[in-house]
């Protein structure tokens, strides 16, 4: 089972402007409540990947212009075209304020299938579309790519993420 994504918000259909903003269209009525945490999931290679929204401008009931963190030009944003956008599960179920504006996998234990427990997910970074989990292991910071080649299972009940990391990743 992969990350618990919530309600399907819509699809990115075109680029808007020169700052890398994208045009999001939905079959349902869009409201600011869906974007309350400032995070959404985009489906990339069949996996939900969290992205931080820098700006949201509702255009009408079914469309919005959004600025996604890490995408600052039309050229960079081209790779987002056609992607489905989802709210996170907690955002979809309730309009109550969340204590944190971070995706719900922060605080999950990261377990490597070969090496065992690696630490706790402290943050998520997006470096030009390369999403990394920051894991704190004792005094050491580990950055783990968040993609389908490495992340194998996300267990929401146990708050664990199981990964298969490439040999030598932690020796860098």
C-alpha cells in the first residue's frame, strides 16, 4: 500500500505565465479548503509524491492557477502537464486546521529492507522535481530519494516507510 492520498482535486492542463505557474482544472467545485495545508500529491510513475504549493488563485468554481514549489519557469513546469492532483487524506476528510503544514509521512519511521531502521522522516525537500526525504538517524542527516524505485511500502497504520536503498547511498 502506498501513501494515503485523499480526494482527487483535478489535473494540470496547461502552463500559465512566465513564472512556471500551472492551470489546474477539476470536475468538481474547487475551494480553498482543499488547499488549506499548502500541500498536494501529484501522481508520478504511479506513486503519490508530495508538493508544496506556493500560491493558489481560484479562477472559477472548477479551475485554479497554482505555483508549485521547485517549478519557476514554463520549461520546468512542462513535466507537470497532464498530472493528476490529489489532496492528502486528512485534508480531504476534514476542514479542521491541522497542527502542521507538512505531509502526514513526516514522523514516520524509515526502514531499509536490508539495513533495518534508519530513523524518522523529519522533512521533505523538492529539488527541481527530485523529492527527497530527510531522515534523522542519531546525529546524522540522511537524504533518501522518494520514488518508486526506492520506496516500496508506506504503512499508515504503523507509521512506517519501507525502502530498498541502493548500495553505497549512505556512504556518500
